[in-house]
C-alpha cells in the first residue's frame, strides 16, 4: 500500500477513489467504470504535477525522508553486478549503518560505500537508521584504502540524518573517525563520485561525500544540520523546522546554484519511490558519465582536481 505525505492528501483522495472503483469492478458490483477511472486518474496526475511544481524546502525534506524511497541497498541491487560486501573495521566491530563492498558497475570494477537506513522496523534497527558509529567510518576508510591499492573508482551513496551521537560512539572517537574518513576521500588517487539519494546530514555525510563529483537526486536534501536541529538552536523550538528548512538552502537547486554540488538527477513525478526503476536508471547514467570524465587522468591530476573543487566552493559567489 502506497504511503502519502500530508501535503499529498488531494492525490491520496483521488487515487483512493480509483482503487475503490477498481475493487468494486473486480467484485462484480460495478460495471462500465473505465471512463470514471480514467477521469480520476487524470485528475490525480494533474494534482501531483501541481503539487510537485511548487514544493517548499520543508516538503522536499519530507520527500527525502519518505519511508518507501529507494535506499542504498536498492541501488546496489539495481546497478551493481558481482556484489561482494565487506564487513568490519578490523579494530572494533561491524557497523551495518554503512555498507561497503566491491562489484561491477556497467562492466567497470568499482568499490561502493553507502549509508543504509533500512525499509522496515527490523532492518531500520539493524542499520541504526543510517546513522553510523566510528567503526562504520573506519570501515569506509578500509574500503577506500583497498580501492586505492587496486585502482578502483569509489561510489558513495549518501543517505543519513547524521553520524550517531551516542555516548559509546563518542567514547570510541566519532569525530576523529569522521575526520579520517574525510581525509581518506581527499587522498584517493582514483576518482570518487557521491550521490545523495535522500538525506545528506552534516559530517556524517561529508565523511563519504568529499568526492570528485557530488550529485543529488532532485528531492534530496544536503545540510550541515537537520532543519529540526537548526530550529532548536536558533529559536529553541524544533517545531520551527519548516522555517529553518526554508532559510538553510538545503535543496538540490539551491546547492547547485551555490556550487556545492555538480548536478541534479531528475526524479519521477511524485518522487523516487513512485518509480524506483526510472530513478535507478537515471542515477546510473549520471554515475557512468561522471566516472568517464576521469578516464586516462593521472592519479595526481585526479587528487588535485578534487582538492581544487572544494577549495573553490564559496569563492565565486
């Protein structure tokens, strides 16, 4: 059953009526409903177009957090062949919030990192809702060093509200682990590409998104802090998250205009969750094009280009 966001209520009502008519037809209680169904479907489609043509930053935040949105493992399943997951940081333990492994992307050997939120209660708890602990970031460093050694490009699938802020994580050096992971991204002599598929939250996202190319899905968000966190700091009231989202410039369009990201991957009408196959295909094309830009480049050129990309942010505004 499809989940609807609060602002999608007009669409939910229309599509609900469509389902009711179809159910009546199947039970034999209604006949000749094709015209009525077609009219309702057209109205629902038009309502969706009108709503998504003027989404506010807060509404985009809700879409980015939609429970049915494709997550990192969905992208791995749809885009990667010969997937071989790697586990553990070889120091403390395994952190399922970050997935890591090797595979083939459209014939190209590649290393993959991703923040996985999970799709139901059981998997969300297992993956800690995509909020990584220090061992997750140390696993990411381990994979990046492996990729560098074997000259494999690195793909990062970013989807986290932020690094896990628990006491144990802080005791094991959360800030240091994030910094080391960011440093590992910058040191790579192979191209790395990041795709923000949902939320890109704070240092928890930057730790695997300090890459040669950073792309965002159309309705993803990317920010130094969540809207709720910013509202709590600025106005001592997390209920003002909508105001914070409006002022923080967290949408893909804003971030491309500011030079923070390199491009936007269009989503199907209504968000990625309405047509996962379409968004996977569009994402794959973008990633393939980005990696091809670095074919034939020397390691130091790749590293230097990445460094200059981040040094240039904010200088030409």
